[in-house]
C-alpha cells in the first residue's frame, strides 16, 4: 500500500474514465490557489535560515511523487543523495527526514522536548477520541495519560500478570503446529492469531476467543480496516485545508472513516457494558485491562478527568499497538532465520524453552545536524534506514545476530540510537516491555520445539523478502515453512520443549 500516492490518482480512481481529465482540471485551480496562499504566507520567514537540503519538488505535489510504495526505502535512497537530515515538501506540509543515528539522537534526546509532539491527522484524531496516548499532541494531558498508561497498564507488574495469557496462547500454537504434522504451514495466520489472542485475553479476559465472545470475528475485521486506514494517508494529511477535506469526501474516505469509527465505538460500548454488568463474576487479580480502566474512570483519582471515551481510546491503543507490530517482527525474524540455516541452528541450541516511527512534529524552531528546522515541521525518523546505516554497522544489509556478541551494551530500550525499533525519548513506545515479552517468549518456543525447513524444492535464496508498505512493513507474500518436532542435541543442557 502506498504511503502517499499521487493526490490526483486517489481522487480520479473513483471517477468514470471520461470524467478524469475534466475533474483534474476542475481541482487544479483550487490546489494551485491553496499552494500560492500558503507560499505567500510563509514567504520571507526563511531569510537567514539554513534549511536542510532536499530534492527538487513539484509546484503542488511537492515530493509526494518520490515516496513510492515503500517509503522507507525511497527515503533511504534520497538520503544517500541529500544527506541524513533532509527536507521534503509533502503537498503543502514541510517534513524533515532523519536517517542516521547521530541525527536521531539529536531529535529524540538533545531536542526531545522541542520535537515530541504529533501532527494532527484526521484518521487518528477520530479513532482516538482525542483522548489516547499514541497520537495525542505533547502537552500536560499527554504527560498525565502516558504516566497512567505505563503505571496501570504496561508496567512490569502487568506484563507478569499477562504471563498466563501468553503461555496459554503459545501452548495452543505449538499444539496446532504439532497436530498438522510435517507439512507446509502458512505461518502468517498462526502468528497473527497468537498475538491477537494474547492481547485480547489481557484486554477482555478469558472470555476472548470463546463462544460467549461471538463478536470477536467482526471486531477483528473492523480492527483490520482501522489499522489499514491509520497506516495510510489522506489528502488532508498533505493539504490540511478545505482542499484536502473536499478531496477526502469526494473519494469516500470520510464516509469510510466514520463507518469504521461507529462500528468500533459500538463494540467498545458493548465490552464496557459487559464489564459493568452487576451479574458479572468478580474479577480476580485486579481484572483485565478493561476492568482497570473502568476502575480509573469510577475513582476519578488525580488531575486527569478520566471518562468513558478514555476507556475506548486506551482499548484502541492497546490493540493497534500490540498485535500488528509484534506479529510482523516475529514473521520477519523467522524469514531471516530460514534463509540462514547456520544462524537458525545456533539460535535453537541457545534458546531455552520457555520501520518508520510515528511522525513527530516540532513545537519550536530547532537545529538538527546543523540545519534549521522551523516549528510545526513534520519529523520522520527512518528507523529502518538508521538500523542499516553503514556508518554504524559493518555489513549493514546482512542479517547477522552474531554482531551483538561484541556489542552487548547495545539494546533496544531507547538509549542507543543505532537501534531504535521502539523509538526513544518521551515518545518511546510505552508497550516496549509487553511487546518484547510476547516476541521473545513466542520465538524461543517456536525455535526450541520445532525444526524448520522450506517446502520441497525451495532453497533459502528462493524465500521472498518483498515488503508491503504501511506503518509496519508486512511480508508481501505469506511465509510458508515446514515444522517438524525438534530434538535437541545431547551437548545442549537447556532441556526439551
């Protein structure tokens, strides 16, 4: 999916062919007028300012046409020409792209307080009820919400409390794979089902996945639609004025957004009502995530006025952030391992049984890499490019876990800017502990309990590593592997699965 297809193709794709040119000509004056007004309003404000370099841009689209279907790769290629701090114009929106560890450190540490807000985007704005953590702008409200989110919902205490759900879902996955026998298995559905089961049980309790929770399939379908909408962009994202809103309405995006919101809202209402039912059995160990949120709503502790909409927003953040990212990480890890049999073997012997970050927005004028970055500029930290920067890594494009044997002090907790899958600074992912626990526990069990091979006739180099774009970059094709029961070598003392 393209992160930013041409504005005209978004609009014209839904119109009859004979009207396409006429429609484009009709909208062209509106777009041009918007561009001229914005340009004039900003003219003169950049005198004496040293802006970052960047590629030449078109008058209206800016650099949108250069992003392609895989923006992280396109942006990395552009950065190789223009430098690790690069200025783009996405429609009428200025954007700075950061592609090195040092520049990322400046954004997320040196100037963190100036670069930690979020741009307003119509999709997240609606689906988050303006009361969430992931998409909210930086202010006192966000600080209070993040503190609550971490202390009450994502602390190590709650991660440990989720152990039963994690163990239950992993056991189910292992049993399913063993029951299928040594034949090709498409791992995608199994891995996504596991992540959904863990997060769903933590959020809604053990009823999730049972017959009593009949709405699960519909919820998953609508959630997939919501995720698809959140990771794509609308015309209003790049033309934040009447023009962008008009185009989104004509293309049907506004109606689709409102339909998804209504369906999710109805589901959240049903879940809250179920949890508040006086006939419901008393929850054990503090209850599930929704129980905790409802208690916060009822108690009214602190300065934050927690409401029913806050409960819904937190449910949305938990599912959006907890399922897709961890599932994709596990699938890419298995994809890399199956292409390097010697690395897979080493990981099996050692394991004991058991892309682009969300955009930021500058609050004030700052200097990044010696360049001036004005306030209200979008900031994209290309974590994918940073993790493959030859200045930081030898053989940066190679999958080589052994490199970390000599770099034991490098971790993913936001202190080492060469490796920032969870981000860093004030906007580091609050679900880091939960995500790491889910990914590590699942991968360790998959590697210890099964030997993995390719379907007959396939060689490691035949495994497709093509990507499909989005906020998280999925495999373009399903990962099909053959699991067989793994027998550990006698020299290994890690036990059996």
